[in-house]
C-alpha cells in the first residue's frame, strides 16, 4: 500500500507542498501558500488514488476567466468577502447583474476570457486595465476591476481556481471625472417660465424639478402614490421603474430605505398634475393604478427617452443640450438648499442617507454669494443698536 503523503514546508519556494504517486506511476504535486489549502488539495488527490481514479492533467483542470466569470453569473454574482461592517450576503439587483455582464462581456472577456486564471499574472491584468484608459472613464475601469475581482474571489472560494490575480492589481491613475452641475436661479426661471409650459409633458418636468426625484422614481411614479385632491397634496416615493438592458422589467423598491419619503406639493405643481390627469382621461390613458407619466401603451417612459426629451427641453430653454436627467435632481438639491440653508432638511427631501451625500449634490446657483454682505449687515446693525443704547 502506498505511503500516505504529508504536506511539508518548502523554504526555497516559500510554499506548502506535497506529492501523490498514482498506481500508473504518475505523480501529482500540491503547492499552496496556505497549509490548510494544501492539505485540502492533498486529501482530494489521496481520495482519488484510493478510488483507483486518475485526476485530469493539470492543464485541463485549470479554469479560464470565461469559465470562472460565467460560474459567478450562474450563482447570482454574490459578494463573497465580508465588508468592514457586515458578514451578511449582499444580493445584487438584476440591473447591477446586467451592468456587470455588459462590462465584463465587452471589456474583459474579449481580451483574457480564454486565458487560464492560475497561469495569468497580476501584471497581465494590469496591462488589460491600462489599455482601457483612452476609451473608458475611471469609474468604468473601477467597476470592471470590482466585478472581475468578485468573480475570481468566488472561484477561489469554490476551489475552481487556486489564486486570484486581480486581488493585487494596481489600476491606472485616476482621471478627473465629469463634473455634475445644476441650474442657476436664472436658468431655473427660464425653464419654469418658457421651456416647461411649451413642452408636451410640463407636469413631468415640474415634478422632477420641484420634487427632486431620481430618474427611475420619476419614470416609475404611479397614481396611487400621488394625492392632488386633498387639503395637503403629497407625492409618496415608494417605488421606482426598473430596467435591464434598457427595457422596463417591473417596479422595484427605492435605492435605499431613506429614499422612501413623502413630499408636499407646491400649488403650481398640483395644478399641473391635475391638468395632466384630465388630459390622460381625455386620451383614454388614465388608470387609477397606472403610471403618471406613460407612453401611449400605458408603460412608463424609458430612461433613454427621458434623457433624450430632457436634452431637448434644455436646448429650447437656451441653456444647451449637455444636461442629464440626474442633473435635474442636482438642481433640486442646489436650489432648495440655497433657500432653506439647512442640509438636514434637504437630505430628507432628497432621500439621502446623510448630509455628506447632499453636499455632493449642492452647487452654486447664483453668480455671487451674498452671505458675507448679509452677515456684515447684521453685525453692523447690532453694533449700531449697541451704540444707540450706550449713548441713550
């Protein structure tokens, strides 16, 4: 009977190693940096030897990037490493999974999909990401690495591969990201007075601007969550339209728990929504359970069409066509915070987790800041009052 092999430390290679000889005279080597991993591999080979079975050649047993990534998708793209604050599984949304498949399928798999993971160096993956610099934004490169790293870590955890060459990758230097912007007071007035009233969907743009809804929340808004007939009209943000591959797939919960909120409505917006509802009834599009802003077939407007229509609206207002629908939300935060000067209240209105997020949405909306003048007016007024009291 063959002697049972044991795992031993190889000082030269700085690895735990073992060898298993099979009845046909062939040998298989175990070589891992962690003793427990080496022992698991050794136990597997010893079991195969006891069953008089031969393992596949080492080259055939090595999985490719394509195989490892596809296995990760098949399991639902799990996060396999605990975070600093939680060890619970984090489930990805269908939209995130679709984004991961699109990014890895277009940027990573065409270049390294056929390579064996355990034969690929970290440097080879760094070259892959360096090749994206001229064609991809820094955030896109980051997401490609993040999804690839998760897929490979999933492969290591399930023992499909032995190493994760993406774990130690150094990504290219960051490039400045596109800066978001918001309407100034003058631009907002131009929209409200001229462009929005002339648009086919004035109520939709007023809702976006005056309530600060995310694009998915605006597209997915339904009449059960809009109260425009009571003494205190409100919109309840309770769900959003969800798209996968630019196609509507159903309603989803808002982005975060804080995203669920109730917003009081300005009389101007209430009147616009009432007029919009009357028009829907005349056209036969109104459904008390249906979408507030819908297509001719009753489905919500796609986010792509929403972006396209918003660009045209801005162009008609004379403020250019380089605006995104998300900047409608930035404008809401900027304009409201300019008036309230209370970021906690603005964060509540926008459904942000905290005021740090709100700070990132706030932009200057005036050509100059009057705060210093106002502060000195108040200070000087107090000084004048104090002098009058002293002399009186």
